[in-house]
């Protein structure tokens, strides 16, 4: 039997409003990349203050997993460049779609 490690939205305190409103807002912010913008702003502010301590950076391995075949993977430099261009184009398309009302 799997153990549930996370809390349900419905157990949030009423102080913040109904759990469904909080969940809807969370999903909207995640979709609109609000959390990414906040993280980028905090990193930029820390860099501007020259106050970044990379020893405090950590990655939760339960989230950042790679297939065991990915270890030591070597990618052809031309293929890597093509992939990076494709990612940049995709980001550009997303930004244009957001800007379109």
C-alpha cells in the first residue's frame, strides 16, 4: 500500500478562503509561470546584491530523476546545438502566445 506524503488541498485552513479557490489560483499561477518569475526575480536581486551563496542550493532527488541510461550520456555537439535552438524557439512561441489576448 502506497503511503501518501502530501496534504490534500481540502485540509487547508479556512483563513485563506475555500480550498478550491486556493487550488484554482495555484494552478493559474503555475500555468502563468508566476512562481518561475518570482524565482527569477529573487535570483536577480541576489546577484545584484552580490549575495548568492550556492552552497545553499539543493535539489530534491525525488523530483529531479533521470533514467539510469542518462548517466554519462554523450551528445553530439551539433545535435545539442539543434536541441538548444528548438528549446529557444519553443520558449519564444510560448511568450508570443501569452502576449496574444
